[in-house]
C-alpha cells in the first residue's frame, strides 16, 4: 500500500475512534452499578468488586450495597444468590466491612472483581419519567415533518431545477443564504407569530414551521438537474403534465436522494431541542430531547440512569443510520453537487 493511502486510512481510523469512543463509554456506563461509579470506576469495563468468604462447607458473598459518609450497607448472599443477612451502618474506616461481623479468619476472605451488567438500569430510567409519552410525541412530530419535507422539497426543487421564471436564481440563493442564520435569531419572532396564530403549546407549532427544509431543496435540486433533458422532452411530447413528469419520471430516478432527505429530516426532528422547549409548555407535549433534559435535572446524581436514558434515546437513530448509510452515500455520489 502506498504511504499516502496508509496515512489517509490511519487518520480515518483515528478520527473514527475519536467519534465512537464516547458512545462506547456511554453504553458501558449505562450498565454499571451506581455504587461502582461513585467509587470512581469510570473505565470502559463495567467491573464490580465483591468480598467472598469460603470455607470447607459453604461459600458466602458479601456486597456493599450503598455507602454514606464513613458507613455502608452490606448484604450477605449464599451460593444461590439469596440474601441471608443484612448489615447497616457498618464503619468503613478500616477498609474492611466483612471480617468484623463474620468473625472468620482474614485468610478466608478475598475480594473478587468481575464484569457485572446491570441492564435493569434501562427499565428503571424508562419508568422514572413518562418516556413512553416522549417517544410517542417525537415519533408523531418526526414522521409528520418528514412527510412535509419530502413533499415541499420535491416541489420546490423541481421548480428551481427545471422551470424558468423571473428571479429563479436570486430566490434560490436567497433561500440558501438562510441556512447561515442561526436559530436563536428567529426564535423570538417565530414565537410571536405562532402565538398570534394560536399555535403555541400545540403539535402545530412543532410540525408546521419545519415542513420545509432548505437543505432538502438544495439536495433534490442538484439531483433533478442531473436527469437528462431528453426524458423531459419525450414526456412533454407524450402529453405528460409538469406534475406527471415529476411523479412518473423524476422521483423514481431519485429514490436514493429522497431517502437521504427523509433520513436527514427525521434525524433533525428527532434531535430538536431548543424549538420544542420554547414553543411548548405542557408536559404531555414534551418530545424526547426535552424530556431527557428534565430527566437529567431529576437524576443529576444518578449517572448510570442518565447514560441508560441517553442510550435508548439515540438508539433508534443509530439503527436507522446503519441501515441507510448506503443510500446516503449513493445519493451524494449520484447528485454530483453540480451548480
């Protein structure tokens, strides 16, 4: 392999690891026990330490359940995992919490560190706040936005790519320039307008302003410009209308780009935070990212639950991207990004 390609692949691998490592850490933290996290176990492996007493007849496991200041709560388990004794308020000043109460030789006691996966963190986090309602609201808003984005984007892109009218290029580049305007600039005027229309704290405020996406129009326009003019001429000779040409010829040839536009629209709506936070007040209308923000305030000291909630919040997007990455790559390759 050429040195240039070797360096390129090495840099791609490094950049890929830099992006993946935070997700791996989030996932492994989500399956750790909160006690181990409080002890400082912030590594990638969900390790857990327990004290074991063994003699010739029986084997006990002593596990620290919770620590408070200089004391702790200890449970004693038998070989089947049943709790046979509970100790409360045991001092941890000496660093040993078992030998004082079990009255056994120190040589019979040892600490065992093993991997322990606490998948119950996901159930606990999901039930702590109404995440089911947050997921439902997010799905309703996201799919509604995707449908609107695809429809308006296809119509506008076809007009900018194939129809001739006065000011076409000016209007198109004016739309493109709006992508440089940050959301906080138009957040307050949008709130005043939606309040005047009576849409504040409704699904309309979360859906209608986002059914048009400038990037989608740009992406589809670039694709529509690559369709050969001969196809349009042949369809016009056969008596096909403009909408018929769009529906029967252009859209079937642009399936990969349409899929990419839909995926980007879905991801953008799913990750939306600032807009729904400002435009809605009712807890029943909270979308996932807003609900996750409120959950982080309630469970700010429970890192394992926070990571569990973050994991199942982004999991649908990761699955969607893994299944659709080929369509995304092919859409950019086919559109060519021509001017």
